[in-house]
């Protein structure tokens, strides 16, 4: 069970899909699995993204992972980060917030290079003063029309600062 506090430094951990507590993230992961069938990953993210679109980041892989461009940032994530970075590249985020950007690059690169999904949970600390959230669970899912991952979809459920769920983590399961 997740404990909620605001640590000094942000942190996170890779988890298994069965450890996901956020039902919308777990459901999206299960839709991804069903859509891929016998393939390594589904071709397009539309059917996975539709039911949880406000909680998604749709990212295009540029080249062989030289950069990643945010095509769409869902409304809930815009509110949580305090900005809409649609159209920006990860390299731009790395310039303004190197530690955060490098962490994202590592996650995206693992998914792109391996063609496998990744589930993650983390805590936003005092080192991320602009973040409106303190805890999140995410599924980072690969998509592509060929043998190459060309898009990544991130589905995240967030616990906002001041949210009553910060005191009762069982509510995250809603």
C-alpha cells in the first residue's frame, strides 16, 4: 500500500502490472495486452488512450530514440504539471529540468528499445515545486506499425497535493 508524503527528493520504482493500484491504469494496460494479440505491441494507441485520454501523454519517437516529441498531453496531466508541453521535445525539458528529463528519457528508452511495457510509481518531492501532485502510477506502453516502436503512450493517475486520497490511499483504487 502506498504511503503519501512529500519527500525532499522525487523518487520512483518500476513495478509489475499486477502491483498497479490505480484501476484506470491497470485497465489501460489490460486493453494494451488484448490489442497486441500475438504481436509484440499494438499498432496504434487510439483504443487504449480513448477511455483515459485526460490522463495520457502521447509521445512520438523521433528517429531511433534521438528525441521524443509530446504530441498530446491530457488535461489532468496539464493541470498536474501546471503547463501543457504538447509540441515540445524531451530535449527541451532536459534543458530546463535536467534530472526530471533524464529520468523520463531512461523510461522511454527502455520501452522503445525493448518493445516491452513498463509500469512505474513515484513520488514528487520538494525538488519539483511546480508539480501539483505528490504520487502517481503510470503504465508506459509501446506502439508501432513495423518492427520499430514509433509511439509511446503514458497513462498516469495522480494524487494531487491536498487531495483527500493523500490521507487514504485505498481511494486510489477508484
